[in-house]
C-alpha cells in the first residue's frame, strides 16, 4: 500500500469537513456538531474538524468545550491561525486574560500584520485593564482597514480608554 502524502491527507481532511462548514455557514450549528463528531470518530487527527467543532460549540454557548476543541486543533495543526485567534477570544471570554494574551501574542508572532490577531490581543489586553498595550494593538488593527462595524466598535472603545 502506498503511503498517503501529507498534502493528500490534508485535502482529504478538508473534504471531510465541507458539509459541516456549509452547515455552519447556514447557522445550523447543532447539525454541524453531529457531522463533526462523526468525522472525529473516524479521524481523530482531523484538525479542521476540531476547528469547526470549536466554532459550532461556541455558537451554541458551550464555551469551555469550544476552548478544548480549539486546543485539540492546535495540537494537530500548531500553525492554524484561525484556531489560535479563536482560542484567544475564548480564553478572554472565560476571564483567563493571561492565557488569552499569550495565545494572541502567538498569533501576532505567527502573522504580524493580521488584523484579526491584532484585534484579539488588543481586546484581551483591554479586558485585563492594560490600556496602553490594548491601544497599541487596537490602533494596529485599525490600520489594517477593518470592516465598518468592527472599526466603529474599536474606535468607541479607544475613545473611552484612559492611559
């Protein structure tokens, strides 16, 4: 039997989650959860499945299990930027600001000009009450020209910060 190349395995893992990704897009989160859990039963190494599982769990309000799914994704795919950023947000939401900042900084180190990474770490610093650090990252986020709604949210937050 021929060994499956890493590229072929990655393509197969992505193909396996396409239905779940579509269900997520349609906001059919509980159905996506069923599909993703079935995928992970067959292939517990599918990082994409863990990433989407984290998203679906978050959307249905299962924050701690969402965190665990993102961590599982990162164990299999340490450079998965989306999972790293999502984990930053989840840790912040759980009140674990130090962990959120750590994950956010890894994301920024991985992709120094990524607006989503800047936003995640900036919001984490703001939640911790470190306004100078939050301002630095949130202003960098604004330089990335984000969409209007988020830009307005960040500008409002920045206007309330006292350094």
